C-alpha cells in the first residue's frame, strides 16, 4: 500500500515553545488514520505542521513522496490537501452555499462536486440559503467537512470532528467519513476513543510532542495497558 503522507523526525516550535519534539509516522493511501493522545500532546499542531501553518524547524513532511515542509499553506492546499480545523471554522455571516462557493480553488469546482456533497450531507441541501451561524453545531461541522470536499482533495486533515456533538450527529459524521475513505485518505484528530476505535483503520499516539506508537486500530483496542497509559481510558 502506497503511503500518501510521511512525517520523519518532525520538530515544531510555536514562538519559543517546542511543541513537537520528534514525530514519525506514515499514512497509507485509502486509510482512515487517527491521531490519539491526551489534551496538549501535540495532535492539532501536527495537523497544522502538515498544512504548513506551523512549519517544522527540523525533519520532513512528504506528500505523495515529495517534501512539502517549506511550502505555504495555500500551495499545500493546491496539491490536494484539505483541512478541517477544530471549532467548526466556517463563515458565520455567509450562507451555506456561499461557504461552499468560497472554498472553490477553480471556477466550477462546486458544480462538479455538489451532488456528492449533498448526498453525503442532505441537511446542507435543505439549508443551503441559511447563514452558517444559524446552523446547529452538528450542521456546522458537516459544513466544515463539506467545504474540504468542494475541490479535488486527495488527503483530508480533520481536527476533532465529534467534539461537542450529539450521538446521533456523530453517527452521521462517522458514516460520511467512512464513505469519504472509499476514494480519499483521511487523517483525523479524535479525542473520543470510542469514536476513534470504531472509525479508524490505523492509529498514531502522540505523547508530549513525540510519536510513541502506531499500528492497526484492532490491535490497539486489545492493548488495554497502552490505552490506559496514553489515553487514560479504562
């Protein structure tokens, strides 16, 4: 299986703070890989480093075999990397349709992908004329993910998709992410281990800025000692 993404010896500073102190992992094509770890371990910074928002001071980030560590975020996006930040960063004053349209990299992207997006998230089609700020939390999260699907992205970085959502909405999002993985590769941060264990094929554990373990999710589910040690989950 080809690796879409590779991080090798990645160190990242934010101002004077050394956040990532050696992160190494790969993300195979067509997989759903989850970054796990306690709050403050460096998971979100890892996504932001991949996206070029907090560039690494050492190590390398490869996308489809080519280094992107010195690329600007907009250049990385043009290569086919979609980013869904935490806290549902949508434009609250714009309508659903305007939020989607502004995500186009080339004119006509939304026309080409709208059928797929609205089949994946039928609520958005019904609410297409409403402002983003009037949507429920779950609908805003759906819109945030949908924006990353407007253009032809091959890798999706999704930060905390289930945070603060009702169980029924989490189920809908999980189903949508599974469907996305049929032709895209997904790397996500997920604090809810129950959700992560049901959704992901593979895992990477980040602890205190280091990648400490990675592998297949079914193996981690059986490893109660590791789950307890790094995630605090019984």
